[in-house]
C-alpha cells in the first residue's frame, strides 16, 4: 500500500494557474469578515437556503431524491423518513448540521470520520452503519447500453483502516507546516479519501461533507452560505473527469493531483463569487426583491430565463419572480422573447 506524504506532493501543485486561483480565494477570504459582521438576518436566510441546496444536491449526485415538499419537511425535522432515500437525506441533514455547529471540535482522524459516517446512516438499516467497508468495492462506469467499465479499484478491505490512518496522519503533519496552504492540502486529502473508498456506500457524500469540514476548520466558511455541493452537482461531468484524471496510477504513487485540485479550487472561487454578489445585493445595496430581479436582468449578458433568475435568488419565491416580471413588462422596462419553455427576458435598452 502506498504511503501518503502531502509535504512532498505540495510543491508539484504550485503552477501559475493554481497560484492564481489561491490568490483569488485569499482576496475573497479577506472580504469575508466584512460580510459576516453585517446583516445577521440576511446571512441566516442564506444559511438556510444553502442547507437545503447542499442536502438536495449532494444526495441527487448519487441518485437519492425526494420531492421538494418532502425535502423541506425533512430538513426542518417535521416529518419521519418514509423510505430509504429519505432516511439517507435525513442522515445527511444531521451530519451537515453537526459540521456547521461543531467544526472547531471535530478532529480529523479515522475514529471521528467513522462517527460522522455512522450519523449519515443512523436512520437506515444498513449493515455498514458506522464501520469501514466489509467487502472490496470497484468504481464502475455504466454506459447507456448496459455495458460496464471499471474506472478504479480502491484499496482492499484489509488495507482500509491503515490507509485512513495514513491520510489523516499525513494531513495533520502537513498542517503543522504553516507555509503549506490548506486550500491545496484539502483537495489532496479528499482525492485520497475517494481513492481509498473506505465505505460500502456513501463515499461521495462523505467526501463532500469532509470537504466542508476541512474548509471550515481552515476558516474558509463560504460553504455555509453558498452550496458547494450544488456547484459540484451542476458541473458533475467535470468533477468526475478531474477525479478520474487524478486517480490514474494512484496505487503506484505516481498520480497527478493537479486536475482534482484545480477543479476544487474553481468550485471554491465560484462559491465566493456567488457569496460576494449576493451579499453585495442583500447587505450592502439593501435592494428590495423586485429591485434585485431587475438588477439581475440588467446585468445579465443577453437574454435570461425565469429559471435562471430563480436560481440566482433562491430566497425569492417563484410567484414573486413572476409578479415582478409582469410589472417590469407592464412598465416596458424589459422585453419578453419567445413563449412557453422558450421564454426569455432582456432589458429594454430603449428605456432610459
């Protein structure tokens, strides 16, 4: 079994592109405290929206879904899970809340990861509840015609516990070197976690929860207010490609961490950009909901759909968006293009 040493791997990641990504994230982090010391009510609203989006998106990536109505009830703990999917969604909800509220006290070691994994499945009748995998697993790609291709063979059952001790120890050792940026150590750790694939089920969801935990512990808390899981879900193909590219020759300790690190840094930048944009509108500019919708349309390059508007301001109901669009149309401030599902809107440039 390979030995992990992030201190040795770290210099290989310092390409001009990745250094540029780090600089952007550090700049956003510098602005983070400005927003966090502002309107608590607005931040609480963003927090609740992100919880819903994170739980929905991370489970949907794995094909675990329920209705929007049931999802909201589950997240508010106002209903009992009625099937396997809802049991797993409920578990994700609780682990996410635990990380949000206690990340400073959650140590990065195999025992703590097992406890989080146990919470993920506490509503299920799974035999793997709170334990490392009991059977060797293989990561497969299934094609539309039903044929399968093995993408990666994780470590064996008997190697799993020591492999987890290996990556946790390597991560803690690297963190002691203050010159090593956690933003590079975190995706390396997550890549290795996924290559180990320590559980019979739920490895993808655990990797995303651990990503949030590690980011929060390093004071990158944007994932509380902007769903990183949702950003991954919307770029799922790129995520899997980066994961595959970085896992080639992993067992031989010759893999290239750069594709996965680059992808994850891009996701974090996207999250900070969304946070800065929403915080600027909600806190700094203090715009009304209708003013925010108008601003989104006016600043969008070209035409925009109602669905895209709702996506950019998830705290505004669909009815409010529809009512505002009608008012803007009546006032001739915007132009409607097309009908039905092909309806778009754009600013009326003839109105000054």
